């Protein structure tokens, strides 16, 4: 049994609890703790979690990297920084080995096979679908002046219907409510497992393991049934939805098709990533626009002319302040130096958009909401802003998500004014960043 004694001792960082290190602080206020760590210790910060010494299961160092140059190293050198990290191992237990969680040659084959499905031209085919669902949101509300709504509930349903229709076609009315109920439960269970100091095998019949198994079995049953129904129709690839395209997809180098298990895992990744992050990003952006009516009116006016540039900039600024993927984990596979600090092999390394998006060197007055930051020529380093990750593992659905958010925001602002000036937004870092409760807003008809 090996012992780890502060492997990143040369990296500055807070001391924390004498017995548990930074574990209590990170559990109680993860976002506040890592932001304070940056302000107090700089661009590379070490957090010791667990006992002062002992096996890695109960004692470990985590290094956070916040400068764009260091983030570039972490995200673009997969041979040094792998996804052999606990967050991805836990997601793998829940949603299999899809594009988000797979590694090595398996991931490379998947990326080659799936990339043609997400070109701007292919994604552009979903604009009409997105516009239909945005119109459904706007029309279904039938609001009168002064109506109070939960923006998060609104965006969750929109995002799930868009990704559901994109994947499965129009016959989704019985599927969407079940998936919308399951996804937050999955996220909460995954977070609870991530925070366990000692992770018992899921094969052990603990109450939590049984609940995880039940949720996983239910989501697999839903997706497997849809796949089986599609397979029964001439092999499954005759439809123009994404599921049909997954059946038809081939690795351009080998000609190999995806297996049924591969397709199921990809569907689960698309449902999780395409639903959770998009709905939260939209709700956060709408809340911010509701607190800044003068900005909102400029965005609405430009959108009304058919120009979506400022709408897109508002979405990007919303994700700067409230990035749905607030942190990303990697594991160092060899010793490496970042910003002058030695990071030993087998150290968990985290890059956090939540912090870097507030780095005052690249974002003057970082807490101010200003979509103008994303208009015109931008002189910032590439990794001063990375809500969709970066490098070879960047999010394959970035264009889809931005388009989806822009379409709904344009449609909503054309009909309603959003007012959140009396509301407070509280967020919680789960698998993704989520509102802690309702995102209340008063909507008035224009």
C-alpha cells in the first residue's frame, strides 16, 4: 500500500482542517473555496483533502490550474493529462462508455465516427426543430402581464424536447417526462458518490447502490426500447433523426459501425450533456438579462432585426459568469511543470471555468454582466474562456448548444420582457452547475 504525502508540496495552497484538510471547506462551499484559493494563492493552487497522510483513498492532493497558459497544457496534451479521474469514472458507472467518458483508442474511434454528425451544416438542419420548440414555449405560457414563472423549469422542458426530438424524432411525448424526471436524480446520485471518501463497489447491496442500480436500469430500459423499436424498422437507419444517423455512422478510417451498446451510451451522453448544461445556461442568462433591463432591450431590439449576434454574445456572457460545466478533471500521467510548479504523476488536476472566467487579468470588472465582451475582435488568450472545454476532448455539441440557446432566447425576448431585479440566484455545483431552486422571473408581454 503506497502512501501519499502532499505530492504537490511545492504548490501553494490553503491549509484547511488539521485532520481533513480542505475536504470540509470544499464540501460546504466548493465554488467559493476555489475562488478564494485563486485570489489568495494565484494561478496554481494545491488543496489537500482527507487525512494528513495515508493511502490515496483517504489522502490526496488536488491541484487547480487557473491561468490560460496552464489550462492549455492540461486540455491539449492528453498523453500527459488523461480522463483517468474520479468524476469520469463515476459518470462511466452511470452512463457507460460514450464520447464523454471513454478513453484511448475507443474514444478516438467514437470521435471520428460522430464528428460528421455535428458539423455546422448538419446542426443547421435542426434550426426548424428548435424554432418549433421555442414557439411551443412562448405560446404555451399564454402569459398575462405580471406572470411569474420558473425560468429553469421552462428551459429544462425546452432543452429536453429539443434533444429528444433531435435524437428520436417527433414521437417523444411519452419519453420526455420520464427522462426529465430521471436526469436530475442521476446527477444527484453521481455527486453523492463523488463525495464519498471511500467508494464501495456498486455490486455491494447498500441502499445507495440499489438506488443507483434502479435509476440506471430505468434509463437503460427507456433508451434500449427506443433502439429496439428502431432496429425493427429496416435496420434502424432510415430516419433523419440523430438515432438513425448513429445507426448509419461509420468510422471513416475503418468503416466500422457503432455497436448497439455504443449507440445507447452515446444517446445517454447526448441526453445528459444536451439537457443539463443547455437548460442551466439558458436559465442563468435569462436571469442576468432580467437584472439588466437596458442590456435586455438592446438584445431584444437587435434580435428583432434578424441579427442574432448580440443574442449569442449574451448567452456567452451568461456562461462566462455561470458556466454549466464549472470544472473539469484530469489525472497527470507523468511529472510535469505548469507555471513554474512541479506537478507529480498521479495527481488530480482541475481546471475551473468558474474561476478562470473571473480572472481579472483577462476580464476587467469580472462580476459585471456585459455581453459586449464577446462582440468584435477579442484579444484574450484562447483558454481565458472555455465553457465547452478545449483541445481534442472539446464538446462535440458546442455549435448545437449555442444555436439551441440563441433560438429560444430570441423567441422569448420577441414576446416578453424578463424582470428578475428582486430575485436572487443561488447555484449548486452538482455534476453540472444548477440553480439551487426556482429561477423566478416576472414576464410581461411586449
